[in-house]
C-alpha cells in the first residue's frame, strides 16, 4: 500500500458541525493508501518508512476543494456569450453552441477544465452535462473525484431517462471508486411533472440521488407561480424529487415557504456567486439556508457564465456578496465561509464523513497552499488569507485519493499542451452559432 | 538613451474618449528612453538596434495598471481587522493600530505593497498615508510611479497643512519625475471647513490637486445632511475643494444632486469595490458617474479592508457588481470596464495624455500578460479574459518609465526576502492594539 508523509505543515481544522476554524502549526500528515492515517506534531515519523515525502515547510494543508455544481466541458465555449441577457444567453448562444457538441469535445473539454481545477486545488466536482461517459474517462485519467450526471430534458422522454440511468449503472464506482453517478434532469422548467416522477422512480431503483437546477432566478419562481401556483421548489416537492438525496443548483429565487420544505429534506444547495453577479440573477439567501440547517456548497457553474472554474473566487465572492446582502460586515464570518468551503461542500455531495476534513480515516484529498507570496504577507491571519487573499496560483501541490496529481504546480496526470492543442483544433467549429439550431428553448 | 523592443505581441487598444476595445496581433512595441516610440507589425525592426529585446510570443501588451486610491503601507496590518463593523474597524482597530506606526514601518510596508502590486501589473498608485517621505523613498527604489499625499486631519491644524505642503514641494517630480505629490486632507468628516479652505489655498499656491475621502457610505452622507443640511460633496463644493483638481475616494453615498456638481468640476472618482462589499458599504453609482462624464478609476483602498492590492480583482468586481446593481448582464460591458481600467484611471490621476494607452508618445508603463494558462483556454475572447479570467499571477513582465522592473515574474528592483523579513520583525509590535490609543475618532 502506498504511503505519503507531508512534513512540517500548517493544518486547517474545522469541526464537522460547527463553523469554527483553527490552524495547527508544525504538523505532519500521514497518508496510507487512499486515506489519511494521522495528523501529528512533526518530527515523530521515520522518513524511511514512506514511499513519498513532501517537505511542506510551513505550507497549509487543507481538504481538496469541492466544486458542487459545474458543466466542466463548457470551457470549450468560454468567452463566447458575453454581456447578454439570460434569455439571449440560453436561446441565442448556449443552446445553439451546444448543438455543435460532439463526444470528443466533452472528453477534451473535461480534461481542460479538470486541468484548470487541479491547478486551483479542486479535487472533486459534481458535474452536470452531456456525453458523460466521455467525461468519466477524462476524470479517470485526471485522477480526480467526480459526481457525474448525464443531463436530460423532458423532451427526451423515457429514452433519455433510460440512457442516463444506463450511464448511472455503468459508471457507478468507476475509476477505483472515485466516480459516483446520479440522475440529472435539467430543471423543472424543462422537465414536466411526469418526467420528474419517472426520474425519481429510476433514482430510487438505482439507489442514487438527483442533481438538478431549480429556482435559478426569482423570475423563474414568479413564472412558475403564475403558470401553476407553485414555486419550483414546491414542484420538486410534489413530484417526489426532494425525497431522494438532491443537489439543487442555485436556488437564488427561494421564497420564504421554500425554506421550510428544504429544511425537512435530504438536500443541499450549490452556490455559484460569480455567475449570479455576472448574469444579474440576484443574491442567493445563503445565510437563510444555513440558518434553516440546509447545507450549502461552493460551485462555479459552467465557464460560459462564470468564465473560470476557480473555487477560491467562489469562496471570496460568497463572503463578499453575503456581507453586502446582510448590510453588515460582521455577518458571514471567515469561519462560516471556510465551513461552507470544506465541511458543507462535502455534505452537499453526500460525502460529509469522508471528505472536507484533514483527519484520520478521511479520504486523502489534500492540497498544499503556499502562503509565502507577498500578497499574504505579513501573515497575521491564515484564515483571513484563505478567504480574501488566496489565488488559485497559490496551490502548490494536489493529492487526490492518496495520489499526488500536481506537484509544485506541475500536473502529473494530464498533459496541458496536448489538451489545449486538441481543443484549439476545433475552435472554429465550436464557435459556430445558428440560432435556429438549438438543443432547447428557454421559456420558464 | 535606452531602447527596448517587445517582439510579436498582442496589443490592447482603447481610444482616448470611447469605451471600445480592440486587440491587435503580431505587433512589435518599441520603447525609447521612457516613452513608447512605435507600435507596428512585427518583423520590421532590426533586433541589433536595441539594448533589450523581449520575445513576447503572443503575450498581450497593455498599459501598466493604475491603482487610483490606496494606503499601501497598511499591508503591515493585513488581516488584523476582520468581520467587524465600520465603526469598530476605525475606532477599535485601524486607528489604534496606526498609533503603532513608525516611519520605518511605512518604508518597508510601502516596499511590500509595491512588490505585491508590481507582481500584479500595477505601475502607478495614488497613495494617501503618513510619513510619505519614507513612502517616496520606497517608490524611488521600486522604479514605479506614484501620486503621493501625506494624509492630515483637521485636528492637526495649520502645522499639519504646512508639513504636508512641505512634503508636496520637496518630493514634486522626485525619482526622475516618477513621483508627483498632492495635498491629502483625510475627509470632510475629519476636517472642518476652515481646514479644507486652507488646504485649497495651499494646493493653489503649489499648483497641485487634492486627494480626499468623501461620501464613503450613504450613512456618512445622511449624517452630514442631518448635521448641516449639506451632502459631503456640497461641503467640498462650498469650501472650494472641487475647484482644484481632485481625486475623490469612494463616493459610494452620492445623492442625485451631487452628480450635477461633480460633472462641472475637474474631478475623478476612485472606485474600490472589494472594500465596499467587504465592509457592506453599498454599491457606488459607477454607471451614473460615467453617464455624467465624471471619470472613474480603479482602486484597492488599503489592505486592511481590501486584503490585497490586486487591480485585476477590482476590475472584475466592478464589472460584476455593476451588472448586478443594474439588474442587467447587458450593462457595464467588457469594453466599458477596460476603458475604466486604462484610459479613465489615467485621467483620474491627471495623466490622461501620457498614461493608460499603448501608443507612440505615451510614457512606457507597460505590462505583458500571459494568456496561455488553462484558465484562459480556448481564448475565444481576449477582452473577456482580461475582465473575467486574468489573475495577478498571469502578469509576466512589467515595464515602468521604460525600465523593466519585473521579468518572467522576478522582481528586478526590490528584494522580497529582505522586505518580508523586515516587516515580520515588527509583527508583534504592529499587532498591539490599545483602543484608547488611537490617532483619530470615527464619528461622521
């Protein structure tokens, strides 16, 4: 069994159920196989007993970051839909662009996005997209962890449900357990009630959860109330979607009554604040969710709205926008933000007891953050620096499932040059846009 | 006279008076002495005629970034006042902490902050702080450009005004013209009318402008209206402050009537959106300022509120928060954001015709931005990447006043190790906080 010693590091520690953050100094972290074996004061371990030793020299070890909602392969369309309304974004840009999509685009796009995320310390992603068999192959190669869902629209009918269910079965536990699979209907406004009910039935049969967009804006919530007298959350409740484990993307447009429903259900919210700002979608009620005991995790959404897959940016923007929304800089404190970035993000993807913490028994998804850059100095507060100063480029080393996948910023599993060349070869085709050729129509 | 050839680059071009952005490819930029001599298609220049040649290989050349309002040496207190209200931030943290301040702290803190800014492509800063003779020495050493003001409070009386005027005289045009100096009264709420009038008189005598905080929050504006029936902008108008060139920090709490006043005056606004979010100060009316023809420049404010001195972050947050505030993703377009980051920021510090553009005759303050990182790929839109993807760490090379001061991310004028060691040596003393020992009281 492989073994790894990370010597003389700082360690970020956050309890399972409490937004409190402490930083231990002068620690060793011991990894055996794909699990953390020990966290102990430095100097006690015998270096000769380990296959690999990383001299951390004061760097901070913390859990690998978790991106709880993305469409990673969309990086191939990055920068193609700027300064446009949500309606145009969907109908004139994204959905026409996605009619260009080929399985190979997903394979290389997924690799490109995973390369970006590894560079920024992201070891897990909950991804929601098409041709997910190809995405799974990219995850296998990258050495990261993923919760994958093959996105389907109601227009696809039972064929689509059976196809995505097949994917769930085939890839569940793939890549040595690093890949998990869930059902992924797109949203209540693109899937009718019968379709949602059929998805629930399939999820129950397969023993998996559902990853879905819901109440992305208050406008969607109002449209749903007008059309049928129900909020989108109430629709999910009535169709049984909320009775299986669910990962709900966005929920910016939550009504007060939605909170009580969500608080009773095995659900979690993916929060992607850069997208909400950029598309002027409003501010998600993160503090209210947390106050109701509804877990919230950090996310980037896709790169056509978010432009990057940078979870540090999501963390910082969550902290900043929630302070602004609260009208008080005393709210949404540093420990609360770090709690969401680690423990809560793990909970949202259903791995609260094996991810999101540097502690014995947990899966060894770890990152080393270099806080020696001048933008952190002097380092009066490590935790403040993590929320407000740390850049993706401060991540020095990334370990996933006990294996080093980036060391001193060099990727060990993916070849950037090849990936970029493969994606660039298709750029002209990818950027073609025929508004009448679209995979779906946005009309919530 | 020194000469520099930057070979085969992309060049960002933005007209003087219009928010329009284009990117030329395959260009050479020729620098002679401290000025740009030519921008021309690559391959025409004879390499042997230049002292220095930089092979840009597709990197983007754009104007050095301008930080239009900061308190750079405050980096020494970074992370010491987190999750607190504005009142506590001033009265229980900043102003007590600043009672620890010694001239050497400013010298080393300024170097530390300049090192951070050079790493992020900032070549000019308008700084507002104490012991500015020491700050000027740091700027001279760093090789950057600065508009410096020695901050004074009304409580200092004529002695303070004379001292700061002395600084203005002594350091005007220092460092071979890279340093300019202005008067720097703190704010209307810490300086009475007579004091402001005396500052104006002194500024007129010296032929300089005034850099001042005003209407930092709507709360300050309301307090001023209640106390004396005038907005803080009206106070500046009545005391003559707006009749000299002014650089107004923040103006988050602007009233509609303030716009008409500012539109008639030789003034500009420094915009620091990260600080506004973090301290829940509200959203500055950037689009309204620009609509009234009032120039706006990007800023970071000090690192105790902003945590970093990263102008890319200010650019991105301005774009995002203004789209949110407008309630429309179609507003505050990419060209408008880049116009503010370059042309308008130069105008705000009074250098519209020699900074903020890559064109013949302009001062050679240039940066090379490396857009080859996976977080920019594929590069469908260079200008979108500049606003939404670029990190400080993408800046590869920095040239100020014709001199290379960072090359391939290595600082050539400052010694990071020495600076950090000097600052860290004083950390314990710097972090001491006796609330009763403060340099000022916040009670707007």
